[in-house]
C-alpha cells in the first residue's frame, strides 16, 4: 500500500506535514489514522486520502500510520527542509 508524506514549510516557526494515503491501485484510503509519536497530535485522512498536521519546524517527528486491514507504518520526518517519502503500505495477511 503506497503512501506519500511530505512537509511544507512556512516563514514563521510553524510547519504543516501533509500527505496522501492510497492503496496499491492508487485509490484513497479515507479514515486512515495518523499520529505523531510522543505528542497529543493526530489526524485522519479525508475522503481523498489527504491529511494535514500543524507542527513546529526545525524538529524531527515520527509519524505512525494505521488503517484497518493493513500493516501499520512509521515515518520519520525532518522539518528542516521539504521531505517526500514513498513506501509500500501492505495489506495485513493476519486478518
């Protein structure tokens, strides 16, 4: 299951981590959970698989992605520059 995560930086001290979660056919996964490790921050993907999290720039964040029936993923994002990550998001074969 591929997913994309990228960070868009702004001029002040805040940043937005946003991305899109899709299945292997490119179809969006609505309602996928996204949480930021060691914080109370979290979000869910919308009907088109998009998500957005407001965070402080200049830090490293560890994001946890989950969706029922699929293996959970962990993604580390450094907000010192724009970041794009691509990784397979595989179906869970244990269900």
